């Protein structure tokens, strides 16, 4: 419930957060009070309003937008903590979580800026893991496309993995042929199997 005597947009309280440099602002809304957690730097950018001061529409909108963006960034960090993602997959996961297009895009850009989102490194790791399973270059490429990586990123990731000796598609092809021959397949059947496997 909000303070009945306070006008909507009144800054009711400013509390020090659990972490240094973090503040909790309690602002009167139409029917209830809203709580916003912000950095001290952002609070200063609002003009460091005092408790009891009525915030105008522009500062209130900036405050709401900032908090939404910070939630998207927090969710993006949580998603990346679970594993590598492409820009596209991270964006889609944020949208599925309910973040608006603008907030999701800004969070993805922020993850890149902070160094938490490295598409080429992630694509290379996926390439190395897939090549170690005996996959062909074509199958790895299709898989990386399905994970949201673009052609340029995939090409550089595969080239880097091959140059580092972490992906040997020719060795995978030879091993694949040997396995098919051990199964007793004819040369024509081996060729068809190679084609299906993307070799």
C-alpha cells in the first residue's frame, strides 16, 4: 500500500542496498508504492532527489526504463552462466522471459561490451566438441547455424578449430568410411552413407 497523503511519483524513501553503491527507492504510485533498486550513479543522474520530492514524468519514465533494462541484463547474465549462447539465442531467451525488444537488444549488447558474450569463441568450442564426435564439416556448419550463429562467425570458428588441430574433418571422414566398411556395406552404400552424413 502507498502513503495515502503522497502524490503519485513522490519519492517516499531512499534506502542503502545490501551492496555498496546500490540504493532502493520507494516511489508512490497510483494505488501502491513501487520499489526500484538502482546504482548510486543512476540516482545521481536523476539529480539525487530527496525523500518527499515529487518526481516528474521524465525522471519517472527513466527510472522505470532503467530498472527494466537492468532486469534484462541480470537475466542475460543468468542465461550465459548456464552455457554459451549466440546473440540470437540469448535475445530469443530474453524475449521468451517477457523482456521487450529494446530491453533484450540492449542486454545482448551489454553482454558483448562486458565480455560475457563471445560468439566466435562459443562457436569454436561447439565446433571442437562436434568434430570430436566424428561429425563432418557440413554437419557442424548446419548445427552451428541452428544455434543462431551467422555464416561468417561459423567460417572463422571452424577455420580456427582446424588450424589449432582441434577439428580434423578428413580424419573423421576416414574413420566414418572404416566404420561403414566394418558393417559390411558395399562401396555404393558407403558413398550414400557419406553423403547422408555430410562428408
